[in-house]
C-alpha cells in the first residue's frame, strides 16, 4: 500500500517536541514517494481528508509505537498520552462527528532513545504500514 502524505506534528522551540520535525529531511530522502508535511495547526486538520497518518511525540512509550486506535489516547492518566493534548482531543472530536475514518499515529518516544535509533525504528514502522 502506498500513500502520499504523513502529517508531522511538533514544535521546534520545545525540546521534547521537536524531534519529529527534525526527522523530516531523513524521511523525505528515504521515502521520496511520501510527502512529510510539517503540521502545527490542528484547526486545519479537517482539510487533510478522512484517513490520517501522523507522526508526533508521545509520552509514556519506550520505542516508536504505532497507535491504531485513537480511543487509546487520553488527555491524562492513559496508556498513551499525546504530548499535544489538543491533537488528541481534535482527533476524537473528528471521529465522533464522522470526519475521519482512520487514523494511524507513529508515536515518537520522548527522551528514551537516540535520534538514530528512533529514525531506524520509525523507518521500519513506516515500511510496515505505508509501503
């Protein structure tokens, strides 16, 4: 299966949230057939279609993790906690009003692995899902 776009969330000014954005040039080189779109405005998320592929920093994980079920994302005290709580809230809201059919999140752990380890794991996960 091949897709054309992955939304990459992050904030270059926040240390624990900037890694996904720093990985974009490496991912573009490895996967030229996929557009990796830097994305920071959840207000525009509804314009991205009903099937979303997202890369974002995720708390409480040790390795790059694929999240298939957005019901696993909770604002607090959860199995998975999206660092940007607004994204988790917006995804759940969009699902509830039938604006999205499918969301797959490639969760990037915060401060647990080296950049190269994360990149290697992420490339493997992308290949397993999108290529």
